[in-house]
C-alpha cells in the first residue's frame, strides 16, 4: 500500500515529527542554530489540511515557531510492526530543496521526474528512504528510482545501463561539429 496523503498516514498509524533546518548561518553571519523539534498531532493535521493533502507538500506549509524559518524538515515514522524501519523525510517542494543534501526521485520511462519520494538533510536518511522506496514503489517498465546527493548520482534502481565509451567515435563526431567553425585550438577526448 502506498502512503501518499495525510489520510493514508493516519489510517496506517504513522507519526509525524518536524524540526527546524535553518542552520547556523544567516548570510555571512554566524548565528546560533535553532534546535526546535516537535511531534505533530496527525489527526489535527488531517482536520486542518484535509485527508487528501499530499505528504510531500506538508513541509511547504510549516514554519518554525521559534525562529520563523520556512526551512523545516518533516519526518514520518511508520508503525513499528509495519515492516518499515526507516524515517522518511518528505520534500518541501521541488524548488525549495536547495538546503537539502540528498533526494530520492521516481523517474518515468521518458526520463522526466514523476514525483519526489523523499528529501533529507542527512544522506543516511535518504539512503534509508531509497531502500524503502525500492521495496514499496511499484515500477512500470523503463521507470527508475534515483538517489542523488546534490546533483551527483549515488544509486539508481534498476541499475543504469550505459553504452561503452568509444573515444574514436566521440573524436570523429566532435571533428564533424567543428568543421564549420573558425580555426583555433582543437580538443581531443580521451
């Protein structure tokens, strides 16, 4: 069963925790890091947001009461007997993930992102979310689950297959592209 909404999480007995992810920098100034962390009442969230509210958007609607920061990490604790032993951090949104180090994304067969499954400040939490996603998300043919740290690829499931690198073919293609350009330095790929 896929848990995507607050109503699904409530029915499955999940718990929700939040913590401030503002950090210890404000521009170039060093400041005291906010340590605010709380467990949220999931039935109250369902009352205020609605049972169809997506878990991945919950971080967008949170603000730290101590410092007023909008950088908040939301963590979902599955029930102990549910077979999931990892805390999954939901992504605030696609455009506000600059402060998050690692992300787990579900890519469609055409190579475009279908949905962000998890995003976390700590890479180990994202690795755990990746392992859970491998077990829980049903993939169609050509789809992948990808774990990234920043813009670097860490893991992909199923594994990426790459064509063997042929340096001579790459150099020939590069020479063909440079034919119409003005003379200058040339570059050979090795």
